[in-house]
C-alpha cells in the first residue's frame, strides 16, 4: 500500500512540475519580440536622472528569456543592456549586464506578471553588491523594466531605472 501511495505522490509531483514549466513557457512567450520605449536611468543613486530611449530584442523558449538592447540619452549616455534568464518552475536564475560593473548574477521568482529578481553586482555599486530588478509584463503589448538600489547615505530605496517598453 505504501509503495502505491509513494508512486502516486511521485506521479502527481512530476505532473505539477510539468504544469509549472508549461505555465512559464506560456508566460515567457508573451515577452518575446522587438520592444522600444522610454524611461529614466540614474547611473548611481546620487546621480541626476537621465531620460533615455531604448530598443530591445527578446528571445524566449520554454525555459529561458534573453533580453538584449541599448538605451541612449542624447549624447550623454549610451549603454548596452542584457538579461539572460533560465526558468525552473517559477524560479529564475541568470545574468545581467548594464550597470557598468561587469556581469551581475540574478535570482528570483515570478509573481503574476512580474519576474522579481535579486541582483548581485560583480563589484560594489552604490556601497554594496545588492539591488533588485523587476521584469513586468504590462497588458498585451507592454513591458516594464525596473531596478531599485539602496542609497548608501540615506538607506532609502532608489529607483535607478524604469523603462516602459511597447512591442514594436
């Protein structure tokens, strides 16, 4: 009897893992394509806000997201930005390039239409090596990219980038 119960639990668990992956596959597919938009960037928490225009290309498959693009602010600022994520259930891990500090590690999970990620910078940024990133699906044809870091002087959370994108 115990063996039958154990087998039933194993089959149910495997089935739920397949559903979780299917859910992520469907969600990731909605983020695929070409995107452009505008937003704001602060190179550091104490720096002035720069208005930017951005273009991204997002490739996805059943278990991954690769987001690559560039944001520009007149002649003052131009930076290549990329995030590469792999999904396992609702958990995501990967890498991010865009803060000018080297390749950062990403880890987190999806909650509804948002992937909430902890960032571990390659070197110290704004007094530490931690920040947060959210990649959020907005309606049928929008995406918002947000990074938040802690100001080392005040200890307050500061939005260091918020980019509103539309499918192009």
